[in-house]
């Protein structure tokens, strides 16, 4: 490894000597490398190299303006690849929405790149001393990701920490949350390089892997291993009808998909399921017209409870909802409250609809209305679950906002919007991280996939492949005791960042005096 370290040290000096264009291109490449750590690639070693390259560029920037552009190109490259699935929804109805696809990708990658550009700029501002820049850079980039999760309704898709989802390191999120794991990842990479620079090529080759191995060791030391389901655990059937989005609302295909879901629900089993879960918007009619459909669904389930997604209207408001059906019992309703901007609604939608701008999943210019917030639903023998509809499962803060601790998490989604390349895989990865953070199993029913049973350690124990119709019966995994993150949320990482920025600013001001 020492033979590899020496050229790497020379490469750092080589980067510092390059012109503006070469440095911007290197930052763009660094972002792409980090994005390769996300699903479905899961190449976390490549992602770590990309993070190091970005840090070396930030470290060598001549000033704050140069640092901003390094961060912006880094972010633009990262989000262009990580969010490339964003063009898929616009291609469902190409004639109507196709022209928006390139603007969406460029706008999102460039817009989110501003967060990272601001992070690089701020790191240079609060830590002009190179000895502390590595800490400032890791902290400001983490703060940028935290801001991305909360500002303007938030969009924490493809957070840096998700590069660990296929490794034991993901278990650290049960303590730190995903944002804290992002900080640990950045500190591990920059700290490793600081050790290399301090000790030189040969000793550096020995210490370079230490910080990253420390993450792995800490995760293994937790000893997180979800308990197997109890012998008398309720059995849940997840139904995946596989209705492509371009055909989902075609009048000729609606009965085909509904009948398919009914047959999957009624399929015989050695042990009859105690609960059946259908995906988002899997009931074809509005709630007020669905009595006949509900009767068929309960008949197919042999009067076992059924959960399904349905649209409902109340007054002038349209809701994306989840219902729990039980024989001879009132219908339980949960309305999605964290809606997708420009997907389920558009600000000033009634006005903008005159110009052809509508939410992709909306029924009119105003789109869907938001529900009142998180709530638990009673699923019978399977107990209390926290329902999450599609997009809501990407927000750690939403899952942590449950009014009480549920026995499990339940996500219904229609990932047919996300295509077949990366979107559905990334959505599943984020569901796994929510399970780790809360120490709760998650069951997700996805229209076209990937439907899955996820245990409390984030391990997928059963699934239905993308693009296939089918069902899976699984015993409900056991929950873990409440995790530290489930008790604290993001407050600890916010306080750590605040304290770090305060210390660095005090040092910077003291030096300037």
C-alpha cells in the first residue's frame, strides 16, 4: 500500500497546480464517484475515494469563491447521477411532460449543488487555518445535508451515509442517525488523509484504513442482530400487482390489475395470513365509490384485515390515503401529509395549470391536499403500525414524529414512477435505514417493486423483485428496544455541528485579532 500512498501524495500537489477548468472537472468527477456508492451500485470504496478527492480539491482552493465552485461542481456531479431517476416520471406521459425531464434533472442537480457549494465556502471562511480545515469541511458538508433534509419541505434522498446500507456500518445510524453517520464518514476520510500527511507514505499506508475500519469495528461492537420472529408472530402477506404507470389508470387495464391483486390476496397458503397489504393507490376508485371493491378485497382475504392505498375526496380536497379494512368495523383512514412538490402538488397550482404545469400525480392544478400528520393504525393481530405513503419514508424526522412507538413501520408506495434503473433500489435502501434508525421492522408494499420485509437491523428477509407480480408471506419481524436515535432525533448532531462551528469561529476571530 505504501507504493500507492506516495503517488497519492504527489497527486495532491498535482491537483493544486491545475487550472480552474481541470479542478472543476475533477470536482464533477468526484461527485460522480461518490454517487456510485448509492444503490444500485453500492460501491462504497469508490465513494470514499470520491470524498477524498473532493476534500483535496477543497483543501487546495485559493479562496472562498474558488471553494464555492469546487463544492457546486462536486454536488452537481453527485446529484446528476444519484438523482438521474428523476427523469423517469416525466417519461410516463412524454407528450405532456417529456419536455420537463432535462430541466428537472439540471435544476435539481444544480440546485442541490448550491448546498454543497455553500458548505465548501463556509468551511474556507470559518477555518482559514489548514490545520482545522478538515474538521470544518466535514462539519459544513454535514450541515448542508441536514439543511437539505429540512429546508423547503426537505429532500434527503441519497444522503452520503447511505453508501453503507449494504455493510454493517449502517448499524451506527441507530445511535447517530443518518446525518450523524454522514459526519462520521467524512471525518473518517479526512482524518485518514491527515494521518497519511503526518506520518508519510510508509507509516501512512498502515494508518490510512484505520478510521474507516474503526467505523466497521464500532458497528460490529454494537452487536446489532434482530431477533427472529416469535413462533406465534402474525403472518403478513404483501401483494405486488405490478401495474406499469403508463397503464395503471387505463380503463381497459384497471380491472386487470385489480383482479390480479385479488387473486394474489386469495392465493392459498399453509398458514392463512393475518394481514394483507396492497400498495399505494391500488384501489381504482375514489374512497366514496369503493364499497364494492372493499367487499371483494375482504372476501379474497377470507375476512382478514386488508391495508390498501386509495384516493379520497373531502369537500374540494383530494387526498392520497391509506385505509385499513376489517369486517364489521369502521374503516381506518390515514392521509399522506408530506407531499411531493411538483409531483403531488404545485404551489399556486391553479394559476400555473393554465400554462400546462401540473403535478405529475395530481388530479387538477392544485393537486393533493396534505393530511393532518403521522398517526398509528390498528392492523388487528399485527398490532399498531406507523403508516408511511411512498415519499414519507425518506424522512427520518417524519418517522420519528410518530405519536407513540409503533410495533412496526408500514410503507405503501408506487415506485412505478421511478423507472427500473436506480430509483426503486434507492427507495428501498432508505426504507432499510429508517428501520435501523428506529429499531423497528418495516414492511413495504410497492406496486411494481421492490416489495420487501425488512427486519429491525435493516436486513431484507423477504422480497419481490422489481417488475414482477406476486406476493410474499412472512412472519412479522420482532422490534428491537428503542434506539438512541429514536429517542433523540437529529438534535444531538445539530448540537455537535453548532459547537464545532462556534469553536472554529472563535479560533478564526482570535487569530484575526
